[in-house]
């Protein structure tokens, strides 16, 4: 078979790749936020709520 010129990438593949990229970024951001909240809660629990401002929520 003769070598053909590379065909253009179908838009479905492009959108799927973009969707996967966006989902990965969102997942990483969600994990970072969850980790930060977990660490914050752990430190607040260790400090027994000594330095937590009342306006922080709750």
C-alpha cells in the first residue's frame, strides 16, 4: 500500500481530548481543594478551635 498523506483529525477526537483534559484539570483542582479542606480541618481539630475565627463559617 502506498503511503497516504496524514488525514485531518476528526472533530470528535479533538473534542474528546479537550473534554478529557478539562476533566483532568477539574479533578486535580477538586483534589487540591479537598486536601486543603482536610488539612485545615485536621489543624483546627489539633488546635481545639483555639485560633479559628467565628466568621469563618458554621
